[in-house]
């Protein structure tokens, strides 16, 4: 019983760490999940992600139903009430259970004296739920995104902005990458079918499969043997432009957690790959991925702005630069991005991307290919970034990805498609 009671309070604590301390949910959640029974981990994830996905709505409701917001040491209670609202609005948990468990959560966070308050607010919401939901639907907050981001997306995509915001608010599909060194995609789909599951091939990306229903990785045929990897379809699209070949020297920059490093080695098993990332902790994931897939690559920690520090004078045949970005294309996978990013971050990120692009270009062999990619949908980081680079870099020529007026290819998030993603393929003259 105790473990279950804690679920709501743990979700509230996870959300609090994201919003008050600026931590990412994917860093906070695993430690929280260790505290609950295995069978409850999925629900804890659902509640934490759900609150962040619908935060604008839950915040609006609290402001509507409470005379003043909870501050200071009572802040966790504020998030606990949000967890209560989320269950009543967006899950199939019976209301009486959602209510009882959320109120009990006050004991777990050592605020038992506030049980009556939590109960009162949630019951008041229940009584007026229909009218409140209707009123919320006519407010600016209904898009469930911060105002600055709505403004930027509206300005960049006057026709599509609503469908982009809608896609961001949905649960993401599960995409897989079939390891062509073990099976063709057709063969692996047959194995999936035998295991009683359904998958759909992507039309453009030859290794990509979308699961009809997300499944635990260990249920996937051959996951532990390296036959298949979880990777979004759009991220897989990088290989369509990089086209790595055996024997080449290839740099995967900003490589963690290693999905693209291992994809390069699936396409070109005899390539000499150097995987570099600035984040030492995340590099451990690159090692894990290489180990599971039984592959070899050089892995180094380093800053993309100063390549000579980690590769000396080395020149590469191909470079994949998956640049640090706002991650506005993967909000449906990481709803905390909406609340952790700030408007001012975009100009800073664009400056950083330009510095890395200029520094890395010096390490590309003449005739070599550099693929610039981001999981952003904002032009400042994508088409405008590449247009400026082409203007100041006479040796760079755009290939297969747009034209001088609209450089690059921009994928937008969609229900049964990949995430928002951008690619530009540049050849050194």
C-alpha cells in the first residue's frame, strides 16, 4: 500500500525538480522509479510526463480554484494537486481512487495537515469540471505551450502552427531501427508478427519501423542480440544524407547517446568512426549501445568548438554534426522542454551552432560530406543558420537538401511520423 501511495507524491516531486530546479525529467525520473514496485513504474512515468504535457491547463485550474498559490515549502503540494487534476482529467483511474491516493500523498511529503485542503480543491474541481474545462478551452493557454514558443512557431509556420502544437501534445509513436546486418526489414517484421505484434515500415527511411502499439524493448525479437534499436524515424533520416562507406574516416559529433554512431556502423561496418560528445556522463550510453550491438568506434569527450583538442589535425571523409539545439522538434517525447527553454536561448544556441559548424568544417576533407542536423523546428537554428554558413563559406555547397533560397529539409512532428528534425547536406569543394 505504502509504495502505491507514494506514486502521486513522487510524481509531484519529479515535476517540482523539473520546474523549480531546471532539471530534465529524463534525469529525475529513473531515481524516482527505483522507489516504486516494477508494476507501478509506467504509471509514475505517465503521471510525471502527463503533468508536464498539460501544465498550462493544470496551472490555470489551480489559479482558478485557489485564493493564492502555494509557495515555499508548500510548493510540493501545489504539484501534488496538479497530479490529482491530471488523473481526473486525462486518465482512466477511477476518480475515488485518484482522489484518495492523491490526498494520501500529503502524508508521504510530510504535509499531513494539508490533506483537507487537497481534498477540498480536488472535490471542488470535480463538481465544476465540465464548466471549467469549457472555459479553459477559450483561453490562450489552451495550446499547452508557453506564449513565446507559440509566437515563434506561428511566425515560422503560419499554415501549420496549430497541427504542430497538436502533435507536440500527443504521446509519441515508438519507432525502431532494424539492424540490416542481421535481418532485412521485411524479415524482422515477419519475426515481429510471429511474436504477436504489428509494425509498419517507413516509406523514406529503409531501416525504420513504427510499432502499432509501444512495447517493452525486451519483448522485441532479438533486442538483446542487437537486431533492433529504439530510434525515432527522423533521426534515422540522417543516414539518407550521410551515406557512409566502408573504409572511410567518419566523425559523429554531439554523438551521445549513440543512436547515430551505431547506425553509421550498421550501414558501413568497416568505417573508422570517431564519436565525440561534450557530456562525459551521456557518453556512457554510447559505450552501452556499442556493446549491445557488438560494434567498435573510438569514443572521446570533447567540445565541438575546439576540434583540434580531441582530433589534432585529422581530416574526415564524412561528418555528422547533430548540433546542440532547442529540441523543439521532440517536445512530444520530452514535454519538459516547453518549460525549461527560454526565448533568449534560441539566439545563444544559434551562435553556438555557428561556432561548431565553422570549427568542424576545417576538419572535412575536400570533396567530403558534412550533414548538419538538429531536432529543432525553428528557422534560426536551421534554414537561417545554413543560409548564413553558405554565405560566409565559399567552399561549402548544398546538395540534395533544398536550395539556396530554402536550404535544408525540415520534418515536422506528426502523429504517425517521425519527430521534428532538420537536415542540410554540405559538400566541400
